[in-house]
């Protein structure tokens, strides 16, 4: 049996505050959506409360593929791609009517209270690398 990493898809709407002067979604809203979706994923994996203030992003890549407008409904999908010693990798996409509007990847690092890299526990590693089967939120 091949292990499938934790993943989740959450439905969002482009709110008025998410648009810029062009009436299109502002590029930064994607970062907020993936962070909110990631929090849902970590919560379902049972690790959110233990790591929420200790996993800063260290690298983010986003490719914007399609314009989104006010009130468009989107599906935000986030999946864990790897769990290193202290790092965690994610891949994401934002889809509108099945078409990719934005996609990319990012890396976070678990740190201790002094901001130094901290290894993942085996329990957290297992929770993050196994799909709970609860993908929709």
C-alpha cells in the first residue's frame, strides 16, 4: 500500500476586499487562502494546536493562471508533499470552475521558541504523511 500524504480542499469566495482597482483578485489573497486551508489540514491531522505558532514559511512560489473576480467561487487544494527533519513542503492549487487560477508550492520550517529549527515528532510526521480521507471542508 502506498502512503498518501494529508490533503484537503476548501471552497472559498472572492470577497470584495480580495479585489484590487482592476476588479480582479489581488495576488496576496492566494497566500491567505492557502494559509487558511493549511490550518484546516493541520487541524484535521490533529497537530494544529501544537504547531500553529511554530511553522513560519521560508519559501513560496505562485503561478497565476487565470483572472478571478468578485464573488467567484474557488476550490483551494493543499497537499503535504514532504516532511523533512524540521521542514514541511506543500503543493497547492486554486481552481474556478475546474480551471487552475493559481498554483504553486511552499515550504515551512518548524521552529522552537527561539526560532531555531526543531525536528518533527514521529507522531506529527505520521499524521502529516497519511491522508485521513477527509478532504473536503
